[in-house]
C-alpha cells in the first residue's frame, strides 16, 4: 500500500510539472485569434485531423479531396460557429475571435504512409471585460496638430505589426523591416506625414487634416514556432476646427471662388457701362447739306 501511495505521488508530481503529454501551452486573451501550426505540408501527408477535447473539429486529406471544419465534421455541432480556418497548404488551424469556452486541449493527428504522429496544445483563454474587448480608444485633436497611437505593449523582435486606416494598410513592421504607405492612395492622403516608431510600434500623424478622421486598426502578430497569436487594437480619431482659430482650408477655397466670381461680374459690368457711355457721347457726323 505504501509503495502504491509513493508511486501515485510521483505521478502527480510529474503531472503538476508539465509532463502530461502536452506539447505546447498557449495563453491568449478573449477576442484574439490563434493559429496552431501543424509543421507539415499537406501534399506530403495522407490525413490531418484536429480534435478539441476529443471531438473532431477539422480534417484535411493530403490530396485535398476531403476538407471539413466544425459542423461539417460533426453534424449538429456548432461550437465554433464559422470561427475555424484550416490552411490547405499546411493543415494549420486558426481559431478567430476566441472566447473562454474555447479553452481546452487541441490535438493534432497526422497519418501518413510512413506512420502517424501528433501534437497536443493546451489553450487557455483569459477573459476580459466587455469594455476592453469591444473598446475603441478615441482621440480628438485640432487640425494641424499631431496625434500618436500607442500600442501599449512591449514589442518583441519576432512580432509583426500592421496599421490600417479604414481597412487600408498604411504602415507595417516585420522583423527589422518597416514600410510606410506602399499604396498610391495612401501616399496621396498621408504624404510625408506618418512616422513609425520601430521600437514600440507607435504611429504618429503630423499636421492632421479633417480627412484623417476615422478608424485606425492595429494588428499585432505574435509569432512562435508552434503557434501565432493575432491581437487587434482599435483607435478612432476626430480632427476638428476650433472656433475663432481661423478658417479651414475648404472654407478658404470657397471664399476665394466667390471673390473671383464677384470680381469677374464687376469687371463685366464696368465694361458694359463704359461701352454704353462712350457710345452715347460719340460725335454725330454732319451731312453735306448742313455744311452749306
């Protein structure tokens, strides 16, 4: 009996210290997206299957003749409700907009002609408040001022960051490389007015304009050899004119146009008056009879 108790204690110790068959533990925040990497190419495998707590949730065959996710794999089961994405090239599984009920064990089974292998991921989803999950950081600045969006995280070298304005990519950092406004439309809108901090990932817009108002979205991609996490942060900015601080550029353009029209109308009127005045005072030619 004593030997059994000692053996049980050893087993419990091993389990508490992580020797439980789990290959990788992943901790994410509610609302994040997480990709569990298979580490293979499907054209080299016969079959790839994903299980969540022993329930099949995704499958892909090596020749792509059979692919299923969620309810397609288990009729009547809609736990993930269109939140699963299966990479057809690698078989990696992505869970979007993850929530606390998605916490658990995800098992990957790979069956090939040479044998079978697998991995087990333990995913823990940390809950956040509704304000944090759906919150948008709002900023209001005066036209002409600068505004900075701070990610509020410690950036690692392997992390990638992408800034979007109204769903258009305007800046990105990948490894030690950074790019700003690779799109023509972006260059026209923000010409030489964007500054990207490569160390923190923060974005600054200088000399703001009314057209800069809108939603800015930051995608933070945390990469790992076994998994990757995509975290989204949203910012909203309103660029406003301050009463009494001057006339906006749009108003100035309108005023200039009106002044030009008034000047043109006045010039035409003056020309007409001058013409009529000259015509009315012109000398009347005398006839030959009058000269006798």
